[in-house]
């Protein structure tokens, strides 16, 4: 069995205009935390570090990254995973080291360790909700403000892939990831999609850190960033609309994973998501299989665009 990744770390994309990318990404809820020629590093409020890197150039997905425990794990990955690079310094404002991998479809996956933490920023206070059968807010007012959502962290990212079996095996065997849910289709009940989580024993982790779907065309599908709560999703959605950006699908609530979601197209047309209130699991959870024909993408919200899974 290969190594185990700890958590998603950051995404990297190229955009034709860094100025336009910065305008969108700050409206989305990121804050710049480092610059170098041809690249801007963006963070959320957590201390883990930057979670998005925008490079200047022909628009393209560059890489997704996972954090690992230390440089010793990077050295093991470099030795044991076919096609892995040597351990090398990690560019950017926090230092550290990295190893570059390629999955079966050639998507670049970076493993990173040793980044110096950033100072945490103030969190958004979670809304205190007065439920119908359980009141929790007594003599207190909640006064929301119009502003961008505050991104907390990278939650997950996903791909359209050429082979479910090859992709599933690669992430399981090399990165130690485990399936929370899979979807199957057709009379042979062939698995076509999976939601994979990091495997951390008894530690509670997000329902999924990686999503993939077998598809005729291979490409990055989306990346998704957690915000504090559903109110933050809605405030972020209203802010992005007011700035003239293109909403793709939302706001709604997923069935698998349970997240309240809101998908947007960024300045280069890539899909990016705010989410809140997702399921968390431990390694005790056993994979559940679902018939894709019986699983709606959302329990409420507008219908998905016809090309959402293309």
C-alpha cells in the first residue's frame, strides 16, 4: 500500500490575464498572500496556507495538490510511485517541498510538505439558527453584511476520466484514498463515478476530497472551497452576481455529501464552487454504491445545467 495524503492543499490554474483572475478570485473570497513574476498566490482564512495559485498564460488546469505529513513521505513517494519526480523545493511564499505525480490520464497531482503556516485570519461567525423546535438565539440580533464569502480551505476537486477502474486503483493504491460513495449505471451495474476521501483512521474527515467521473472526454471538472455555513454560501452568491460574474448552478443542496453548493464559471470559464455543511466520516464508513439513475444531483435548488457532468 502506498502513502496516505492528509488533505487537499491547493489548486493551480493558468489565466490569460492575472489582473482579471485577481478580480474574480477576490470577489470569490480569496485574499492574495504572495506574488512573483507571472503568478499570484491566494489564501483563505485558515493558517494552512495558500489554496489557489493563478499563473499567467494560456488558460488551463495546471495541478491539484495534497498535503502529506513530512518530507520523508515525499521521499517515499518519489521512490515508490511510478513516474514520480524527485523531491524538489516548492515555489511560493511558504517554502516547503514537493513531488510531482501524474495520474492515469496525465493530470498532475503534487504532494507537498513542510510549508510554513500563515497567521490565521478572523473567521466568519457561524449563524446561530433558531429552529422551529429548538431556539438557540435569545435576545441577540444577527446583522449580516454585503461582502464576498470568506473562503476557508480547499475542500475537493474533480476530473472527468477515461477509466473508472484505472483512476480508482491509482488514487487508492498510491495516495491511500478510500471511497465514500460510488455510482454505477447500465445493466451490468458498471461503476462510473466515485467520491474519494482521505483515509485517516478514527479522525473525522470530509466526505470526499476527490471526485471523478468516467467520460468520453478527459478534463478537470471543478474545484470546491469550503465556507463557514449556508448563509455564507448565499452571501457569496449574491456578491458574485452583483459583480457581474457568471453563475453556473446553484444555490442547492447535494444528496451525496449533503453540501449546500453554488457553482460559478471563473474569468477563464473553469468551474469553481462554494460549499458548506458537508458530511464527515471516519475510516469505519463502508463504501455505498448507488444506481446513478436513482440518484439526483440535488435534493433542492434549480435543475442542473445539461452539461454539468460533460
